[in-house]
C-alpha cells in the first residue's frame, strides 16, 4: 500500500465514537468521503490536551499511511474558497484568508505579527507583536465571543492590564501609560452598574501608607435615583449596624471639620441626634467650646439646665434680659449691683478653616 497525502474538505463533524474524527471529502480520491481521525500537537492519558477540530467547510490536509487503511488529520489551510461551503464566497479584495481569523494580522508590517488560538466565533487567546515606525501595539489578550477581554498591553500608550466586561465595567492596572488615560502604577475601577465589596468573615482595610489623600466623593446629581426615591441619590452614608462609628485624627494639631460648603445655600443643617432613652451628647475639650450663630441660639431641656464656671460668668444682650421662674429666683453673692457696675466680657468665637477652604475637594 502506498502513502497518500491529500487536500480535503470537512463535511460533517458529528462523531458517535467521541474520538474527534470527522467526515471529509478527499480530493485525491475524486471527492470520495472518508472518516478522518483527528490528531493533535499534544495529548495525554488524562485531561491534558490541545483540541481544535476544524469546522465544516474548512479545507484541510490529510494523509493515509502506507501501512494503514485509516485517514489522519495533518492540519488546516486558509484557502479562500473551500468546496461547497454554505453562503457566498468572500471577495479576495475584501478579506484575505488568514484575515478571516484576525483582520489586523498584517496591518503593521505586511507580515503576520500575531499568534492566536481562537474559536469559530472569535473567542480565545491572541498574542500580538504589532509594531512599525508609526505605532507599537504589543499585547496578549484573552477574549470571549461577545467582547469580554483580559488585555495585558505592553504598548507604551496603554501599558496596563485591563479587565473589560465590554458593557461598561472595567478594571485597569496601569504601569506607566504614556497616553495619560490613567495615572502611572494606579488601579482604576469603572462601572455603569453598582460596585460592591463584600467581606464575610474578616475585615476590609483601605490604607494610604505614605502617599497623599484618602478621598470619598459623591458627585451624583440624583438624576439616576431609583424611581420613587429621589432623595436617596447623591448622599454619602456611613453606618454601623451593631457597633460604633469612629472618626479619629492622630495628628499633633489634628482638626476635624464638618461643614456645609455652599455659601449661597439655604436651610443648611448639621444635626447630631440620639433617639434611644438614657442617651447623651457629650462635647469635651481641655480648651474652649465656642458657639457662634448669625441667628438665635436656643437651648431647651426636659429637666434641669446646669451651668458652672470657675471664673466670671458674663452675659450681655443688646435688648432686654428676661428671666422667668416658677416659685423662686435665688441669687447669692457677696455683693449685688443693680443698674451699675456690670462689665461683661465679650465672647471669643473665631474658629479654624480646613485646608480646602469653602470649596471642599475639587479633584473631580
């Protein structure tokens, strides 16, 4: 028996033996159909394998060894017009054979500049070495059939690892991209939908070790609020379900600011409140406590109001001083002057200003 090597066309990939064999039309046999056994660059006795059975209509190279009656698969060609494929043939001037698999294969230098393993719908792995005097696009990319990609780009402009859903969600780990799309050595997370960070049995730490700021900003206008909840958008919420909420500064001259920034605002409010019985709001300092209001200062207690001073107790009003008590008013002093001798000390109410002034954080 003589050995035969022939071109063939894949006609049917169904395989009752589950061995990877397929039916092909053998050109050297006058287009007679024979079953062809699939071969691979790598196989094992376990799960290790390289499997890429050619598609129906693909022109392949097959052989029949001289010592066998069986036909074996050698490899696939990229012939532009396989025999009897379904649908119209592609025009030679619109898409060359290898460019069916990768339209950018020859674009950089007129020679193939990529290695790839992709499925019929385009999903797979592409290692691109594109470069010429006008651009460098070296990258390794894993892609799905519907534009989900993991890209390891060494192109100077991008120089990043990019995880992209293809639908508005993306994570970029940057080295030093020259296009300034993201900062060098940064991680950028983008999404159209919500982002969640869930820790089930430990803790979540966000630490700036020795860099710059830790910023938590919400620039939402509320236009995308859930239907029926217009006021539940644009807020910044910090809440603990079972324990305390702590805000500390360890700086020697540390300062903590809570401020409504808009000088043209109206009805701005800072409110500290407890709702349970037996609670307390405590303000302590080894320095001064200063209250300064452009309007009224109102104090109301359901029970006693107690005030004590180890120095002068000064009260001054530009209008009437009105005091009303139930049964008794007690005043005890070594000397009591009426309508003469009073000299109250004016209050000192100046405060500080944050490093961001009245504009706040303007990074974004």
